[in-house]
C-alpha cells in the first residue's frame, strides 16, 4: 500500500513539475518532472521509491522559482 501511495504522490508532483517546466521552458524542471513520473516503474522496493522520490522532489522544489 505504501508503494502505491508513494507512486501516486510522486507522479502528481512530477506532473506538476513537468507542466511548470514546459510553461517556463526550463529543461531541468521538465526532465526532472519526467524522471519523477517514470522512475516508479524501474524501482521495486518501497524504501527506495520513497528515498528517490523525496530526493527528486526536494531538488525540484529548490529549482522552483
């Protein structure tokens, strides 16, 4: 259950970052959003999903202007 919730949360954050990156034409924000949406398909462990998701979300949050 924690895996599904994490995948949904990080997918939504990734979608928002992708949209923001496309709107502002910030390539790092766009590709960071894509990475945040796609990486749950490559990770099978819950703790790794949350660790990578928190790291990517924090990085995107620091780039948000």
